[in-house]
């Protein structure tokens, strides 16, 4: 039976130290990504000047740092908006899958890293 995951046959998985992601759609004003976060791994504490993001947890459980708000726990079906210029981070409490929608001018190079356990802060 063919794989029915959206975009899996048209887009390649991009490996990251915390897991991987798949770009489902990319346009000048938005993108849709599927993030696969490994258990006990985390993304950089980061912000973006040119985009805001909405995260929807599809499976698993994550801890989110969103600005100065205390760390939140999100489970499947829960979502969160991350505003432009807001420091944020995702930590995988369990393995998790997140749908990320970014709006504005989404580009990978629009990442300002503040902390990163994988040594990627410039």
C-alpha cells in the first residue's frame, strides 16, 4: 500500500539534531511544516523577525517556552501562536509530531538563536 502521508513522496525530510522536519507547502507568505521531535530533545531558544508561527500538536507531548510565559505543556489537539520577535523553544517530553504554520516572510535563515544544546549559537 502506498504511503499516504501528505507530501512524503514530494519532499525530503530535513534532519536536525532534535529530530527532523518535512515542508508540506512553501509560498512567499507562508509555509506548512511537519516537525518530528525526538523524546528529550529540544529546539534552540530562538526568535524570528519576519514571521509568526502557529504550532498544533498532532501527537506526543511537548513543553514550550513562549516569551516570558511559564513553560507550557501541550498535548495532541492543543495549539499555540508564537508572535514575531518572541523567544521560544520546543522540548519533546515524548516523541512528538507538530504541524507548524508560519506566516509573514518565512525563511530558514530568519532564526536568531540565543541558546542551543547542539552548539549552533553564532
